[in-house]
C-alpha cells in the first residue's frame, strides 16, 4: 500500500546497543528508503546516535528522561507521527502530548510481567494512539488489561559474510580445531547465563573438542557467571568474549547457538543465528516459543540445565539433523522476518492512526 509521505520521529532512550536499538535503526532506514522523512530523538551518549548519524539520518540528542519530554513538548509538532521505541519514553511522550498534539505509537519489546505499578503502566499504554507488540508474548500483558495491541514482529537483515573476521576471532582466541557452541546476550539475570554455563559443563564432559563462546556486555550477572565458570573448572572451555559490534558476522564459527533466557519477547539473536544457518537450542521463554515454532529449533524449559545439555549434545552428535533444521529455519526467517515488510507494516499503522484524527 502506498502512503502519503510522512514526517516520522523515532524515539529511543537507551545508551547501549541491543535488539531494540538495532530495530529502531532498521525501521528508520527502511522508512527513509520508502520515501518518508525520518528523524531520531535519542540519548546523546548512546550507540544509536552514532550509528544513525553514520547512516546520514538526522539525529537529535538529549541526556535524560525529562529532556525527552521537554524536547517533544517544544518540537514534537514538526512531525506527523511520534514512534516511541522504548518503554522509558512513553510517559514523557504522553505527558507532553498537550503541547505537541501528535499521535504516539509505542512498540513493546519485552515480555516481562507488569509489576506493582500496573496502574501507571495501564495509564501510559491507554494514552498512546496505537500499542504495538513484537510478539504474542509481548502482547499478553496489554491484552490482560483490556487493550488491543497490534503484533508486528521484529526483522532480521541479511549480513554480509566475513570469513576473515571469523578466522581472526578463532586464531586470536586459540580456538582452532574446536567445535563452538555460542550465545549472544548481556550478562544480566533475565538472560540466565549460569544455567547455560552449567549445561556447558555437561557438554564439555561429553566432548573434548567443544568450547563455548558467550558474547555480550557485562551486567548484574557477570560475577555469578564468572564464579560458576571457576567452580566448574571451565576457564579454558567457556569464553566470556564481551560485546562485539556486528557479532552476527561471527555466527558462522558456531556449530550450535544457544539461548538460556528467562524472559524474551522475541529473541532477535536467535533469528540472526537462523539467518546464518546455525541450528538453535533455546528455552521456551516468552516469544522464543513463537520464534522457534514449526521445527525451527529445539526448545527446553527455563532453567532446565540437563535438557539444554541433552539438546546441544543431540545437535553436535547428529550434524546432518542439525544442518537440515538450520536450513528449514533459514527459509522461514527469510520469508517472515523481512526488514522492508516490517517497515511497511509500521507505515500502515501510522496511516491508520492519522486517518482517525
């Protein structure tokens, strides 16, 4: 569907670079590609500000939550649509609405249960013009409050191969000749790195040629994760590799990708693994059940160390089965998680909201 050209402001409050920031940039770039005028309002010290500017997008930088509200009150009227991509900015967008008088779209990217401030969350969600959830799991909480979110799944871009980068990573970390099992997640409690480390101990006891690689920024679970590695004697078998920009390019080094999350609205790193033809073992937390449905991967219960280890061993023991599953997952992710398709679906939402005004 063709739409009249719109002026769109994408808003993201985060400093780091995780799935939501990547999706914000992908949405902005593809909406610009489709002919619309897109700008970003972001944290001044955030990675998104840097990457968006490198792509030639117009970027407005502020430093605090209140500054987002003030900026929107002063400048929000320039745009047809304000798209809040993070939960932290929704209240400020709503509070400033009497000044900017523009429709607000909010993309909910988490599946966390709503806490003790349920009334405040309900107020915020009720006062946006359209609530979007990135999965059925992310939509569950709003629906429990009587709201009707639209589900628009996140997208996965094609990633150019980088065999020399893969080779350099393997050599620099003395991983030649090893079969690698990997994950990408921040070392935070909801990602449950300790469960994965305990599963890794079982796998490593079974195979002498297997090592684990964990890419991701440090967080509240860093100390427990390091302590567990030392307790289980995995210092030479479980590499905490830290944050790596463009980590998707390193996925081809892996024989299996694993996700141990307790909560996950969708799991874009799992989609990235599928895009790179890497078979996946994952918990069934939140939207991961949807992402890995229809035989796209192997699912285990949250916190189930033994089941996780058994499924990793199954894929390592049966490479033909692993390759067939990865090929099937690749075909499905190409069909369902296209970036331009996601951008067009958001444009449809914007147009529908504007038509109601």
